[in-house]
C-alpha cells in the first residue's frame, strides 16, 4: 500500500473518489437526451469531411485531405458514445412505451449498419493518414474509396437518424 503525506490509503481514496466521479459523469452523458442531441454530430462531420476531401482531391492539397480524414476518424470515435447512449434511450423507451419495440428494432438495425460502416471508414482513414504521413502521397484509389465510403456512411447515418426521429420525440416527452 502506498502512503502519502502521512495519510494511510490516500491513493486508494483518490482512486475510489475518481471512479465514483467518472461513473457518475458517464451516467449523465449516456442518457436518452444525449443520444437525441449528439446523434447528428457524426453524420454531419462525416459529410463535411467528405466535401473537404473532395476539395482536397480537386486542389491536390495533401493537408486538406489529411484534415478531412482526421475529421472522419473523430466522427468514428464520437459515434461510439452515440451508440452507447442509444442503448440507454432504447431501454428508456422500452420501459415507457412497449408498443414502440418494432420501431426501436428497425432503428437499431439501421443504426448498427451505419455504426459498422463508420468504424470501417475510421480505420481506413487512419491507414490513409498513416500512408500520407509516411510517403507524403497515397494511391488515388484509396483516397477515392475513402471519399465514396464517407458519402455512403453519411447517407446511412441520415437514414438511421430519420428512422429514430419518432422515437426521439418520445424521449423528449419522457424527460420533460
């Protein structure tokens, strides 16, 4: 056991305090309202990144291409939080509106496919940025694949968001 400043179990107390604070913060973030608010962020970032990548391709700007790819990685990472908040939203709706289970399942299927696609895009974007940094160039087919996949992912995310709109209105009514 480590002792600090003559206080036994000081580090253990700090760790327990931090764990409690962190768990409380995670529970606050993973609410249905967070899912409702944050749902559009990854889709908007991916679509914006696709347009930035398109401009980077047309202007032959490596820096702009890297920026677009990094925004796609950020969107892929943020979508993890959105998905976990979606699980909280799903449970809240199942408790309060069991008749919405069919709608939840349809939304969840669309959201899962969009999530898998955005994570694949994020991994591909990381690999492409790595190649750009290592060689200061990358095959144009890999860049084009990222751009096309980003538009497809953006579309899949918008479809997923649309399928959850009626469910999200229920979340707002529950929380008020």
